[in-house]
């Protein structure tokens, strides 16, 4: 039956179908070609995502990861989730405290930043004796400073 159908097709139709197939193949090849600039941008966004995750910013890392691969909806949802968390004072304080202490430990390990940080903490303690009352260590002062800054 198929052979009978094949004989009824006009040669013009075969040419049109063949040209359409060639055009579709060229279109797919054009759309799927590798763009070195796009590949480099994706690699850089992936590196940024890993760096943000390493530095203690997991939500920003997820947003960067989504943006690296063109997932706009995923980046939007993650951004919306992060904003919702930052609106709650207690959750914002926890997020700030986590990222603050990751950075504080790294910065106190660097000789250039240590005196500046200790001076800033001493200034905070002097300016806010009620908040710092009972804090014996730099970490305790930093904790109270981070929580106070997040809540205010």
C-alpha cells in the first residue's frame, strides 16, 4: 500500500519535503552550535556560584547557578525565597550570623584585617554597653553586634 502511495506523490512534493528537511537540519545546526563567549560566561558564573557557596552565601550561590544555565524561573524562585527569609527578623539574624562568622574567622586570620576588625568591635562595644553587657570574648561581642544589626 505504501508503494502505491509513493507512486502518487508528485516530484514537486518530494523536492519540497527534501528542501524542508535540509532547511530544518541547517536550522538545528545553527541553533545548536557552540558559542565560545556563552560557554565562557557559563563557566564564570559557575565559578562565582562555587565561590559564593564556599564563602557562606548558599542562596546567592543557587541564584548564580541558575543564571549560569539560563534558568530564569529557578533564579526568580530562589531570589523570592531569600527575600521572604530576610523579611523575618529572626531568620535574617540567623542568616547574617552564619555568613558573618564565616567571614569573621577568615578575616581575623589575616594580619592586615585583624586590627581593623578588633577596633571596630571595640568601638561597637564602647558605643553599645547595654547590648554587649556580659560578653567576654570577641566572638560574643561579634554575635551580639550581628544580631543587633540584623534586628534593627
